[in-house]
């Protein structure tokens, strides 16, 4: 490129970023404009793109909140007006994706019914909860925030991007039509077993779920009637279940024991549901069956198991066994079960037990993005994707490594060198202010 042409390079990078976003179908809320800011060039560190091998001396270029280029520093052109950020001796990788979190103190269904698909966790999340800042201190940039697991259906989850925000609306991932992207939380096993109207057995639990989805199928049939007068009144419970039947909403299903996991696979087959198995403590016992069903698993990895009898056979080797069987695996915190600041330890412990390094790192990034239908936007360092980055002091699987910075859409949202941010990284007076944890089923053992 000639010296005379170089001044136009930044505009080209910004235009390319916007064009890539448009081609991918990303939706920007009304009133939000892609800022015409200086490009950023993260230069000289080890880059872990996830979908390709690490780059020892790499560069990541960001413009307009998107990734524009990723490659070796020696061959990746940098816009003339870019702000250069040296990451020499550091590691940069995609922002971490947590497929199962309870930060924000939100509560879902109440004691009135075991099936409450109309309840929205969106309506009970406190965005000022310190848990969000701790998430950013742990390198997390995307969460699937769940209601608890004390119900067969406890409500609708919400997918959030960890921007600083005053309202939950500012955190939401949205689809092309502007609607919030959400899932549905379901559970089986001991959590939902209690006195009526809740089920008392595993068999009754499955029967109630079958009855509800059968009713949703009938509701869908009636709503399709060409005569509006013959359509039933709007039913918010049925609407959410119909979206699951039609594959427009993913079921995030809490399940531990192998027999409970098989019940979920059975219901999935009967009703055509898109399911992610969460926790999956005994998935290693039925790995081939899960693989045959092509159902992904979101695993919780505990170095000190305890507290739940049905999870007594949890194994650190589950990730390795599922990987060998061909099952897609992500990890989650279930925060506050695992502190979000310790999320990378989940991948490290899985590798220690035999999982490949590549799949473990994918498990805290791209695999989770796929389970939320967000892999077109996040989860790997690729041109056109959101500029969600985490900068680490060293190897992401080392217990000595610290999160130094977290970036969301090209904006720094955590800096360990900032005293206030550091408080939420290491703890201290005020580091848990406003933080609440909703517990749906503490103390249940049967």
C-alpha cells in the first residue's frame, strides 16, 4: 500500500466491520450508532483464536466494536490511526461464555405450581448486583442467567452481554426482530420433588411434563385455525412451551443422575425439543446415548463435590469421556456454586482429568456460544465477531494466571490495575455489596 493510500485505511477497517455485522444479521437497538472511533490494535501477545492454533506473537485489531483482523504481528496490517495496546508477555482469548449462572439475585417460579414457563427471570434481576462485576473480573462477557431448579419448569432464562448497565434491558442479546434471546429452564431429579402440587416421584415428574407439552401441541393446533373466533385466549404458559416445540427456544435442562438424563433424552425425542443437558453429573455413564442423540452437555466441574446425593458420582473425567464419545461440551459456574472469578479452573480441572486442551478452552468459549445460538457473534476470535476479549497474565489453564483486563464490544469493562475493579477481583470491604444468591432447593436430600 502506498503512503498516500494509508490515511484511508482506518475508514476501510471501520466500513468492513459494519459490513460484516450487517451480513451476519446482527441487530442494533434503535438509537444505537456504531461509533466512529479509533481502531484498537492488541499487539505482541499470544493470541488464542479457539478455532485455529495459538499465535505466539499475534495481533488482534478491533474497530466499531467488532473484530476486524487476527493474525501474526509480522503480517497483520495495522491502521495508521489505531491505538496500539501492547500485550507482550500476555495472552488474549475470546471473552468467556457461562451457559448457566444465577448472578443478579433473580428468582423464578414460586410454590404455586411445578410448571411455570410464563415466569421471566428478566423481571427479577438486579443489574447492580456485585456478582456482575465479579463476572467481568473473571473474564466472563456472556451469561445465560437462569431461574433456579426447584421446579420442573421454573421459567425463562435470559442471555446477557456484560456491558456496564443501569437496566437489564441494556444487557440483553436481541434477535433481528428486537426480541430478547432467551431459553427455558427445566429440571428433574430430587429438586422438584416435594409436597403437592409438586410431584413426589421421578415417574410423576415426567408425566406432568408430558401432559404440559401435549397441551401445548393442542394449543398450537388451535392457534393455527384460520378463523380467529375459534382460536383460544392467549396463554403465556402455552406460548413459551410452543416455542420450545417449534425449536425457537432452547430447553436448558438441569439433570444429574444417568436415569434422569435418559428421561430428558426420551422427552426430547417425543416432543422434538432442542435440549442442553446441564450439570450432567453422571453423563459419563451414558455418554454413547447422549452422543447418539446429538445433545450437548454443559458441565459443572467441582474440585470439592458434596451437598447433593444425586451428584455423588460426579467425575472430573466426564469432559474427557464425553469428548471421546463425540459429545459437545461446555462448562458453567452455576454461580454462586462456583465463583465466576474461578471459571477457568473448570477447564483446567477437566484437562487434568484427560480432556484435550483444545476442547477445554472451547468449553469456556465457543461451545457455550453454540449452546445459546450465539456462535455467529461470540466464542472465537474471528473477523466480524463481537470484540469481546479477555487478557490474561499467562496460560489460561494455570492456577497462577490472573485476568488482567476484560473487553466487551471493544470497550474495557474490567482492569485489574484500577483499584475499584481490583476490589471485585480479589475481595475486600465492599466487594460483595448488593450481592444476593437465590437458592431454590437448599437442604433437600431425598
